[in-house]
């Protein structure tokens, strides 16, 4: 039976977030390719979801129909999700180092075909929120109380489908749906404000009919409070606009879009892990 | 031939009939429910109908999510919009993991008529066939469409159905109760040549066979509504037994039924094959009859192709 994960102290959660970041750096180093920046920016958000009592989930019953759903729509950030799933007990931690290797279920981007605990296959940006709407509608039709969370990147939100979905979720008053916007202000080629500036970000979601909660995405206490807030909203979907820093936690990656999609060298990995220890 | 209802009308009727017996069936449309006829379901089951607005990409993703949540969604729009605008979503959110979602592209082909090229879905079968794991069905008349919708609903996995705008010639005057995915129907037997057709072209193929018979040519007509999976056995048998084939479809030349039949024939029983389709070109505005004539999709075109194929034996 899916239940909220046991409540842990903030200190424990902070330690876990660091451990997930270590996994991410090691995995991508071992894979020799991948996207560290957008994984690291989401570490506290993912920690809160899986270990802070936000998501109702149970590694012993991964297909429980009443589990909350989480979709990593910014699929390139899947290493942080794999790290959390392994730490939660969905699969052995050792398996993390098979990321992107031939035959591994840990595909470069989430594959429900290879790993059924992924709630959607993503990686072609812009798609996850629509799938989340489908799940939220199914829950409403069934009178089920599970909730659906979708993590969307701010660069990803340049895709038109995100705004089709934004209109759609608000029109259907899906208060069992939360969009978590990892607002790290960077995309592959540079700062978002220089490529396709879509500020004001929170105002746009509000104008599309969403209840917007802004939060410092690296402040675990604030993130937990924001998720708790989101559960009290009725009649509207919630967009949690999480202000984050791309590459957060590793000094030479933080805020540097060069680390959007580059694997660390073994030396860089050692330096990063040392900082995170 | 006697004209029946349009296959899109049969699509809407079939959904409305299935809705009562399948509570998990839900229907989505992209602001064309009066045209795709999904409104027939909406009127009966408003709580299970979702008009997603003019946002096809989102609609396909939502259908995938509903399927993941245990529903059996049928999502419809014009074939051109559904397949072309929703293609990435059909690939990633549906085909990749084989979600149990169904899609119906209506107003397919050039027989939509006056609306012109933007609305004429002429690549949809080719594109749908590239989606791994998809079943692709192009029913010939209203009776076959009703049976195909039922078969699609009971099939576990993604399905693309193609429907037309105009009234379709009745190929199954006695009705058709069961549609078997992967099976062709011999709707007329013959020994000199086989015409393999789907959709609106099956009716034209029967007319062509009648005209050929008057000239002493015995033409078999295979209704290949199950384009994917293709009935390879029926194709091979037709090639062996009649020695010449014609493939007729209301589609561009590449990637549709003709391409699939050619692969099967080339691999197993190389015999002459002639192709009746609109070539690789865009059509224009006009009445359906004018367009079908101008772009080479009439019974006379099929009969002429049959003679060419026979001459190459």
C-alpha cells in the first residue's frame, strides 16, 4: 500500500540531497555523457518528493493504483530521479552506474518501456505535463485521490505543448495536478533570458489559470512547506515555481550552462564528490 | 454501388454504442467533434468526453495519460492534424511503451474535397505505419468501421483508425459483425489479377472488377482494411494464384498500403504490381468526385492498372 514516506528531519533530508547529487555526478562520469546541471538543480525538489513525505509511494508496491504519480518531463534530468529511486529501494544503488549502458533499464532519458516505474517516457521536451493531465483526469473519473506531479524545465517551457497543457489543466480545474517548474534560468546554449526570454515566469502561469507558489528550490524547509500548501489548493492546478541554480551543489558547475550536457572527467568527479561529502 | 453512411459517422455511432458496455472507454476530440462525429458519444456520455480544444499535441499526450490511468481513450481529429501535429506525442507518449490508446483520423484523403490541401490527410497511413506497435486500420464502409472500432477497443495496444468524410459505397451489404485485425477479406474472388484496396478504394475496386468481368477478366478483390499488421498470407496467396497485383489507396505513393504490399511481394512471390494512388503530390480544392478523377483514383484507373499488371506477367 502506498503511503507517504516516513518523515525525516531536515538534516537527514539535506544529507540525502547531497548523496543524490553525488550519485548524479558519479553516474554521469561513469556514463561519459549526460546532463548534470539540470539534475543538480532539482536535488532538493526530488528529495522532498520522495523522502519528505510529499509523494505517496511504496517501493514494495510500485504499481499500486493509488500511488501518487511523478513524471520527469525534463527527461534529461532523469539521473537525479534514478538516484532517488535507488535510495528509496526501487532498485539497487549499484545499478546506478549502469546509466546509459547497453542493456540497462537506466536509459539516457526516461523510458517506461525499459523501466515501468517511470510514469511516462520523456526526453522529447514538452510532453510530460499532457500525460500528467491524462493521469489526473483518470483519477477524477475514478474518484481516486492520488495526485500527479510533473517536473518541467524552464527551458522546456519554450515548447508550445507546455502551454497547450497549461490551458487544458486550468480549464479542467485539475487540483490534483502539480507542475514543478525547475526555474534554473539556463538552457543548453546559454541563459534563457538571452535565448527565448519568457519572463515574467510566475505571472504567465497565473495568467493561464494556475495557482502559483514561488519557492527557493534549494531550501528544503521552504520546499516542503510549498508542497504542503499545494495540497490545500482546490479548483486549480498548482505551479510550484522553484527558483534554482543549475549545477547547484558543485562550485564549478553552479550557474554555468556549460554543464547542461557535459560529463565530468574523473578528476572533476573527484573534486565534485569531495565538495559534496 | 449503393452509398452508405460516411465511415466517420459509423465511427461516432460505434463509440456511442460501445460506451454503454465499456465504462472505461473515454473519448477526446480537438474541437471537431461535430465533424469527426465523436459528438455522438459526447451526447450520450458527457462525463467521459473531453473536448481538448484546438491543441492536438496535448490531446495525444492526455490520451496517453488516460491510458496509463487505466482508461481506453479514443482521440479523434482530422487525419492531417492528428497525425502531423501529434506525431512526436504518438511516438514518445504512446508507441514507445505501447499505451492502450486509440486514435481516429477523419476526413482522410482527398475525398474531403473543397477544403483543399491543408485539410487533406494524405500521409497519415504512412506515418502511422512507422509507429512501432501501432495497428493501422482503414475500413471500407460504415459496417466495417463499426466492427473495426469494436476490434480496436478490445485490442490491447495502440490503434490508428482512418475515416473518410463522404458517404462510402457499401462493400458489406449484409453487414459485418466481426473485424479481425491482421486479416484481409476476399470481397470478390478471381483468378487473373488481384486488386488489393482499403478505405474508399475498396468500393472502387469492386466496380473495377465488375467492369473487367465484362471484358472477360476475372479479378479478385482483397479488402485490406488491416494495413498493419498486413495479411501477408493473403497477399502471397493472391500473388501465387493470380500472378499480378494492383494496390489501390487514397494516399500518397510512398509508405502506405502499396509500399507494404510491395515489401511482402518482393520478399516472397515477386510478381508484377501496379500502384493506384495519388502519386507524390499535393492535390487542390474541388469536389470529391472531381479530385478522385483528376488524381487517378477511380474504378477506371484501377481497371487500367489491372490490365497493365496482367500484361507484365
